[in-house]
């Protein structure tokens, strides 16, 4: 076993898929990490992407709110004008 692990460390051979799964389970880490994938960088990128999407959604909601306020404002002004004109004539 020592020689096998030594060969893995030196890059002379690689574990078979069953062994990779066993090592992964034993170390409680994904197989991709055993292959050298940096999970932290991926998580940061995913969090950044989610944050950017949320920012866009917040901006869209703010624009809708502003638009609704403008519509309500002009409706109230129009209604006031109609009421005033109704009482004058």
C-alpha cells in the first residue's frame, strides 16, 4: 500500500475510480477536490454571480416601484382635475 500511495504522490499512477470514491468518503471531501479543484474559488464566483443577479432584481423592483408611484400620482392629479371641473360646471 505504501508503494501504491507513493506512486500516486509522484504522479506515476493514479487510483482507480473505486479507490477514489473510498478515499473521498474517508476524507469527507469531494472527488473533485482530490483532483485539485479549488472549491473555495468556485463558491466565491457563484456567490458573486448570485449577488450580481440580486442587484439587478433589486434595481428592477425599484424601477417598478417608481413607475407605479408616478402612475398613481398622475391618476390622483387627473382625478382631482375631473372633480374640480365637475363642480365648476
